[in-house]
C-alpha cells in the first residue's frame, strides 16, 4: 500500500474548460522523497494543495495512508505543507516558528522541544535558532 496514492485525479477550476491537473496517477511510498518539477502553470502547486486539502479534487481519488481523503478537511489529514511564500511570524524566533503548529495541536512541550531540536539540527539552523526571521546577518 502506498502512503499517498493518486488515482486518475483531476482538477478543473470554475470557469475553465480545461483541467489544470488531468488524470494524474501516482503512488508515493512512505518515507519516499519526491519532487514535482515543471514549468509555471503545469499543476505542481495545485497537486500539492490537493494533497493538503486546500483544493477540491474534481475527479479521481486521493488516498493518504490507505484512507480516501477527497472529502477530508485539511486539519484531519495529519500532514503539513510549506508554502512557496514563506508563512513565518516575524515576531517569533525561528525556534518558535518551527514549533508553532505543534503547539497549536496541543502537543506536550517536551515532545515539541524534541521535534524542534531535531528539525533545527537536520536543517542546519542551529545558529539561527533564537533569531527572528528578518534578523539576518549582514552579507
């Protein structure tokens, strides 16, 4: 069983006579790394937004961990998405920005710290941990 499975997924925006994503079929295994590459307007972001639940699927089926999620709310999918336009809170440190979603999910503080520590280490952000997003060192 694939972790994420697209079965003939389509997306057509209202007022359009053509699918933005047309008959898309793909299986993504758990822990598999995947990248969507293509020209502007080819449906990369729309596909990611359908996984996250931010775009309605107009045809086909999308499964996450074996469960059909076509009509499941974004908050109930158990996944996250990072936007192209960085959605960072400028008044919070890098550490607080990383942990914000977990705090909103009411995760225990010790688990948040463990996950944030891991993310900061794997992303190589140790020296930026206590900086706010706009406090970059001079070039």
